[in-house]
């Protein structure tokens, strides 16, 4: 079976098939031209820019335009480890992977491409270590090798972070408490950690990476009732979210709008973001 047949296997009318063919041609072009990376960077950046905060935002009393990404695939099952380990998570093997999970919808095929190209993409940030993991064991193995210790703690963000994420356009959350998960004490010493993001895929797949050193905080945020913009009723009143702050940002993309907004260059400020429901954070047991 060709990939196109796999993608189309869900059935549908001619127009839909043309649409599928269209998507397929876009993605196969990207693959053959070896510049899927450019596409990925672009897509990644559009999605991520608003998720970035300076570390000063994690200070009690500050107001924050809270953005937490939607959980990508919280309820996807893990493949059996033997199966997962037998197929490289690469666009080269898209056909095999798509066949395993067929029928695949157009949007799922698109997500699969995007996820697989992130997995094989060259490092986004200078000095980044990364791996895609399709089993808990391989996630743990990467964390052990990246952190150089087998004594690890795993954290996930609290259940009051909604699966759909949070998008608050206008300062409606106030930071009411900050607890250092790592970086205790007066010096707030940074440490090495690994974050595994759950990705859109037909089965559980984590994009694990380490951009170190980091400081990790548990930030309690409260809906600001005095806010000019009425709070959206479906947003929870209090959220405890995990924030990861990357301390050495000199390898970050200098064209990010984040730097423009702050009037700074990479390396001149840390970059923080909140974890999404379903993400897994690994720290050496000695620091948390
Ligand atoms: C990908 O590369 C081809 C040529 O190698 C180029 O024509 C095309 O514009 C590139 N795509 C993007 C998104 O940059
Ligand atoms: C993965 O793709 C490569 C290149 O097309 C192929 O040689 C290899 O057999 C594939 N692996 C599996 C397990 O299908
Ligand atoms: C910060 O990161 C850059 C690029 O990865 C590296 O060259 C530099 O040595 C790092 N600085 C410190 C203080 O670790």
C-alpha cells in the first residue's frame, strides 16, 4: 500500500481525496527537498512565541497574559515497547508508521509529518539534546543519559491545568505564590532537567529535550477579578502550573519576537514557559 492509499483509506468524496493529495504533495515535497526543518521552525515559532515569558513574570504579585498550550495527545496509548523499538520514528518510515495506525485522517497525517520532522530536525537551540520516545522506558533512558544519573524525579503539571490549555488575552491571572521546585536557596542555582512534551501522533510519543541549565518553579496563579476584560467563565479560578526557565539563552534564535519585545538579545535574559498537561519533567533526585 502506498502512503497516499493509507492516508486516503478513511474513504470520502473526490474533493476530499484531492485535498488529501494536496497535503500529501506538500509534505512529500518538504521531505524530498530536505527543508521540512524550515517549515517546522516556522510552525513551531508561530505556536510558541506567545508561550514565552521572562523569569520576572514568575514573581508573586505580577500579572500575566497566561498561555498554556493545549494537551496534544493525553489519552493516546503507548505502543508495545518491542513494536515501538522496531520502527525508527523518522519521516523515512512514515509509510510503516501510518500503516500501523491506519486509517489515518488528513489532519492526523499532517500532525504525524510535523511530529516526525521535529524528531529528526537538527537542534533548534545550540547545545540542545533531544530524542523522541514512544515508551516510558525510552523516555526514562533519554533522561538518564542527558542528566548523567539514574536517580531521577518525574513531575507533571497539576490537574487544575485544563487539557484544552489556557489562553488569556489580557492580564487576567495574577501570580499569588511561587515555589522553587529546583533552584532552592538564595543563589537560585540552576540545574539540568529534561522536558518531554506529548506530541500529536496516533499513539503516545514524547519529544524529549534538554536545554540546560534550567530553574523550575511551581507557580500558583489566580484569576484577576479586577481585570478590565471579563474573565472567561470556563477558565479555572486558581491554577498551579509548572514553569521551566532556560537560563543560558545565548543559543536561542535571535529573530524571536520575544527578544524584540524585551529589547534584548539572546543570552541577555532567561526564557520561561509553562508546561502543558501531559508533559513530563525529569530532574535529578538530588536537586528536587
Ligand atoms: C524548500 O527548498 C526548495 C528548493 O530546495 C525551495 O524552492 C522551497 O521554497 C523551500 N521551501 C521553503 C518552505 O523554504
Ligand atoms: C525505515 O526506512 C528505511 C528507509 O526507507 C528502510 O530502509 C527501513 O527498512 C525502514 N525500517 C522499518 C523498520 O520499516
Ligand atoms: C551558554 O550557551 C552557549 C551556547 O550553547 C555556550 O557556548 C556557552 O558556553 C554557555 N555559557 C555558559 C555560561 O554556560
